[in-house]
């Protein structure tokens, strides 16, 4: 619970968490609630989780870059990213 409170206020602290915490759904969601780019430090398993990736993209579309290749090619994810105001530019 302490870790969740910390990463809710400062998403960058997720990078200092243990691998176990970066693989914890609730911890990663808390970090994403502050800023979607926290997906960068999530475990590979969570970068391949539809719910996590969609939530991250809604917070900051640039998070699309950190999703797994499978989700980057998912039409639903691509459509969601394209609908966001800060459109992802792959260049």
C-alpha cells in the first residue's frame, strides 16, 4: 500500500521498484494513474496486458511505444491511440 501511494504521486519511482513490484498489477496501475509513460518500467507481462496498455494510452498516448509488439499491432489498440489528442508520432 505504501508503494502504491508513492507511485500514485510520482510515477518515476516505479523505475526503482523491484521486479516483483513492477510486475504487480495494482502498483503499475497506480503509477499509470499519474502518468501513462510509467508503462516503460512495467514488467514485460504487464506491457502485454490489454487493460494496462489501454489505460496507459488514455493517460498519455506516447505509452503506446512501450506496449508489446503484439499489442502495437492490435487494431483496437491502434484505434484507441489514434483517437487521443496527443497523437503518437513514430518518427
